[in-house]
C-alpha cells in the first residue's frame, strides 16, 4: 500500500488493483499503421546533463518493435528542442538505423541545427535538407517536422508554401509531414500562416495536393478530433492521415464510414503493449474489443498531456521508469522536475486502472522513494 497525494490536497491510501497488462501480439497490426514516438533515456550518472544512456535507449526501441509497433525516432517525445541537440540527434538516428534490421521506423527532420536568431528561407530549407538526407540514409522514412525558425520568419501562407515546396520538389522519396499544434509548442502558433486551425488545415491540404507524389502522409497533432476528421477527408487520395491526437486517439484510429487515421503517437510509448493488443482486435473486426482495451487509457493520456502539454514527456518517462524500462526517473536537462508529485501520483493510479503496469509491485516499489523525497510519509 502507498500513501499518495491527491489533487486539491489530502492523502489517499492506495494499492494497485487494475487489470493485468495484455500480452503483445506476435505480429504487427495489419489494418492500421502504428508508430510510437519513443523517448530517450538519460544517463543519470553523467556529469553533462544532456548525456544519453544509449543501451537503455536502444533497448526501449527493441521493446516497441517487440510489441508490434513501429518506432518514430527523434520526434518531440525524444525532447527535440528541449534537451536533445542536433549532434546527439544525429547519433540517435544512426544508432537506431543500425539496429532496425528492416523493421518499420520513421524519424524526425527538423531545423534545430540552425543558430539562435533570425533565419532566412534558404537556410531553413537547407537545414531540413541536411536532416532529411541523414534520416533517409539511415533507412527511415523522413518526417518533416514543423520548424520554429520558419514560424518565426514566415509572414503568411505563401512563405510556408515556398519553403515546403522547395524541399518537397527536391525530395527523392516519400516523406511524412508533421503539424504540431501550439498546445505542444507555443513557438509554432500561427503555423501555415493562420491563427484559425481550420484555415491552417486547408492550407496544409493544398500543399499536400500540390505534392501528392511525394507526401505519403501527414501527422496532425492539434487535439481536436473534429478538425482532424475534416482534414483527413479532405486529403488527396494516397496521402494518409496519422493521428497525433493524444486525447481522442481511439475514435480517430477506429474511424468511421469515411475513413480512419493511422497512428503516430507519443502516448503509444507507455501504452505499447495495450495499443498493439487493441489494434490486433481491430484486425479481427472486433471494434468493441478494440475500444474495451484502448478507451480506458484515455484518462491516463489526458493527464499526461494536460496543460502545459509540452511537459508530457515527464509522464512518459515516469511510466517507463515504473515499468522497468530504465533504472531511474531522470531526464535530459532535468525535465523530470517539470511536473508535480501529485501529478505523478495521479498517473500511477490511472496507469493501474488502464492496465498498463507491467508489474504493479515493481511500480509501487519504485514510487515509494519518490514520495519520500517529496515529503509524503
């Protein structure tokens, strides 16, 4: 039993009693494409706070593949833009490529090697191109991520079309585009040249239509299921929609009579086994079974991704620690301090209720010292 702090004050005597973690399927899901955006494991004993524990980091990718999911590498979940620099990102992509062995993976292509300060459109495209060449050379499908530099430089939609158009017209293979909403990164407010999310979506559809031969799909992370469904239906044939909506993913993946979203989700990092088992039920035509497994994880996801949403990585790493995928609860640049002990206690309870704890006794044992350090008797 643990004594846990609860929101609003007070303490709760708590013991795990949720459903067991389902066994992951032996083969990848067939009816949906699903990627988990993977976190990186910090080296807790290094003097430099930006050091990666490569053994644990790569072992976690093996875990995701073993669950039947694809790996989305070097994305926002891996602390791009908040700890993971370009030099380390290059190393990460190369190391993952070396062990991928033909298994499904994609990797983020950003502009984060640019120096601070104003950037030109040419330098932004050149930065994208450098990263795209590296990712493609490592064997991954490139995911062209939203650029903070472009958001700071662009004066309207035409600037976005010009920059993306130049990059896409030169790309030699299929790419995914990535639209990360301002909830995840306030520096991306007004992306695609519009404050209104639906106007921005129309701009992106136009870009995909113009470059449909190169754009294989779009990951959309705006936390609005209605907007995503409208966007998905407007995409040209052959361009897939990948949900990045960590609030409404069950309904968006299940879809409707007009289509469905594939998955490229940060929440699938801690939910890998449950998500893969749920997707297998979809393969079998068992929509009720899919929802029975995945719907109970939504309260956990909403707590992990609650505002300020950019700190969701703390909850992702916390659950990896509870589930034995790393020896410590430390993050690059000390980001484990971004959330409160009350938030972490809530995550523990919700993870148990959602059936995502691999070993409840281990989770309790690992939570205990965190509570003691926080002064919870």
